[in-house]
C-alpha cells in the first residue's frame, strides 16, 4: 500500500501545482494589484485633500491681506482679523491668524512703502504653536503655502499611559503679503491638522488619518519644532479601518525653509473608497448604477470561478483516487500473477479506459491460465511422445547388420516425435535374412501404432513364408481386416541369400529399388527395371508391379494378380538401396523435391565409398538440400552391400 499512497500523493500534488496553484497565484496577483490600486488611490486622495486644504488656507491668507489693505485704520485691522479668524475657526478647528511686520522690497526701491504694522497682531488661540513674530527671509514676495511639522507631548492621563512619547503633528501655514512695491506687513494663517480635520478628510474621502512620523535619518535632516497638542473633543467616535497604508507629505522648516518629509498612516475601507469612486453614476439602471452592476457581475463571475475551481479540484482528487485505485488493483493482480496465481480477477468498476484495462487484464490472466494448462498438457503429451519414440525406436534394429558376404545398414528419422516408417532385419533359415521396409500412410501416433502391429505380424509371417510374394499376400489379407478404411501400407520385402548371392523381393506399392552393380559387375536387370548412365556408372531403378496393403476393394484378388516377385543376382560390391518416399519427397526452400534421379545419381557417384561413409554421404546431401526447411515426412532408407564370402557373421 506504500507505493499506492506515493502515487496518489504525486498525482494530487501534480494537480495542485498544475491546476490549483496557478489559479491561486492569479487570484493573489489580482488581489494584490487591486490592493495596490486602492492604496495608491487612497494616498492620492489624502494628498489631494491636503493640497486642497493648503489652497484654502492660501486663499484665506490672501483674502485677509486684501481686506486689510482696504481697511482705513488699525481698529479696522483687528475687526477684519477677528472676523476672518472666526470664519476660519468655524470651518477649521484651531485656525489662527497673525499679522507680522516685515521689511520686503517687491518692486522699485524708490517706491513709497505701504502701510506699516508696528507689532504682531494676533487673532485666534494659537494653541498649537507660538505665533510667529517676524517673517523668515526665505519667504518671498509671492508668499507661501504649505505644511509645517511640530512635536508635542500627549495630553490627558489616558493618552500619556498609552503613548508617553511626543508625537508629530502637522499644520497648514499660508503667508500672504500686500500687493505693494514695499510691503510692511504679512498675514500668516495657521490651520492645525487636528482630529477634527482628519474626521473631515475621512468624511470627504473615506480614509482615516493615523499617526504621523518624520523620516529624519541624520543630524542634518529637518527636525520638527516644539509645539503643543490641541485639546480634542473626546466624544468623537474613534474608528479603526481594516486596512492600513501610508502616504508621504512634504513640510518646510519655518526658520530655514528647508524641506522635510513626514509619513502619515492611513486606514482604508475598500467598500467606502469604491463607493466614493463610483458615487457619481453616468447611467442609472433601475436602482443601481453601472458601477454597481459591474461590481455585481464581477462578484457573480468570481462565485462561478470559485465554484468551477472547487468542482475541478474535487474532480481531480476523484480522478487521482480512481487512477490510483485502478493501479492498486493492477498491482495486486500482478503480484498474484508473479506468485503463479492466475485465478485472481480484478473488479471492473468503471466503463472507461481504466475499466477496459482491468477487463483486458482479466482476459489476459484467463488466457494465460488456459495457456498454462495447455502447456502442461502439451508437455505431458510430448513426454509421452518421447517415451513412445523411445519405444518405437527400440522396435527397430539397433546398429548395422554384418554377416558372411553381406553388410546392411539403415537410417530412420521421423518427421515428428513418432512416425509410420518401419524397417527390420528378419533372420531366416539357411543363413538367409529377410529385409523389410514399409511406410504406413500418415504420420504421428496412429501411424506409429500400425507400425508396431506390423512388426509383430511380420515376425510371425517371416517364419511361415519363404517367398516374399506369399508373405505379402498373407499380410494383405490380415491387414485389410483390421486397418482403418482411410489408411494403407506400402512395403518392400526382400530375402537375401548370401550363399546363392541372390536378392528376391516383392514390392507392395512401395518406392522403387535402386541397384548399383559393383566394379566389373554385369548389371542384369529384372522386374521392369531400366538402366541409366549416371555419374559414369550404370545404375538401375527397379519398379516391379504391386498394390499397397490394406485396401478393401475386393477379397484380395486384385492385390494378388498385380503383385510381382523379382529375383536379383548379386555380385561382390553390388549396392542395393531401399527407401521411403520421405527421401525423394524432401523439399528445399523453393519447393523442389530431392527426387529419385538425384538419389540414383548420388548412389552411382559414391557407390564405391566404404559402407558407413556412403550412408553418411546420402544423409549429408539430403540435409544440405533441405536446409532450414526441415523434413515434411519420415525419412527412412536401408542400404545393402555384397561382400566377399568367408567373413564371419558379427
């Protein structure tokens, strides 16, 4: 089971990394892109709102300067400052105004100076910083509007407990000078960025302002001045937005004019920001704007995407489970097969390719099981056939026959394990010997059984009949009564008398007899034979009349009338070859038979070789002719050679 879980984990992980992880990364990518977009938009909105506050403060300073320039006397200055400060305080908590004397030359040097202010004129509480008493040199005639930073300790016991450190605060400061060649005063307006200001910005933009901190890193950086924290209304609700980001603003050091940076923490409410961005619809459809409809469609698509992804993930897990289950079943079945158990079957639980594979495995194991049974049965039959071959070969003469004046050798090679060819040497009275060669129609076991019966029959008949013709007539009568109607036997039976130097034989439908006279022999032919000049020697192929054994065409009259007995005189060195049709019918790869003429020429050419060498030469030439084609029929031949009389029988 260990390897199964390894495969299942690999498939699951492969699906996760190929299908789920890329989708997850795409979703995260777009979420991050969306968040980055909202962060940048939020930062832009805060900066825009602060810039708007700076512009409003500049406008307040310029309007106050214009109105002061039109005032006839000092008491009017105080009234104008008071009215302007009260109007600004109504809008911005802690707004303060101061008019400070200055010495500026904004036009021709010989121009008449404007109205002079002898001392600073304050209006407002100036609760956050001490009111400026002079205008710094870096402020030009065009005036100034921007942020200044200051640090103040926390106010209230609770604030001190929560954060005892001094905190950085911001204020918008605007400076305006009269439109004169030589102005002698300047109007400075301060609007502290308080919690009320932050709440107003939050109402306008949906973004909450948080803590402010400077980015000073070295001693040369701008350090905020020391100021005071403005008391706030503690009843104002405090909110904490779910997302926090930051925005960066520039501020100026009032004394030197150098620029510094502050970072303001901002809290984001994505829904609120989106609502403000899409608050002004171009088109209204029913109760929904186009932006709202697009958002609804986006949510529907997201829900569909999530559903499809979930279904795909579950399908992938199910597929992995199905595949690994099928692999497990196949592995279990393979293990049974490895142990030799071919009866195990895999359960087919699906109609897909995996089910077809399981069904194929079951068919394969069933086929293999049948093949194994067939193989075992075949091996058993082959073993029995090998035993039958041994028994059949034991029925044949073992080795050559050598007697006074005669040498006989033979070769029998079944085309299958057992065959129907048969030859034998039958000892007779008066030092004669009967030589028999036969061929039972067909091959295999049935032919071998008939061959075994034939041996027993011929052993008996050879003792009763000295004439080959009479023996074959009797054999035909007996065999015809017991042989199957579809079978028959061809046979040549010869009686050799070494003393009389004769060979008397009869041919019952068998192959011809090849006779080669020895050196100086007369070569007397008989029995319808014909002489041929082959290889420089005269050779005779004798074909006496005779019908095959076992045909049930009558009571034997036709067989008896056709059977002919021939007596052939033999001389020293004469060679006689008896053979079956397996010799002449042996074919090569082109389908050409070996043939009687080639066999006769072979005997004529090599008839003077020693006895055993002639036998081996015949076998070698036949096998070389057949090549890789193999034998199609049983190959049997008997070779006789006359020797000088006087050699003792062995």
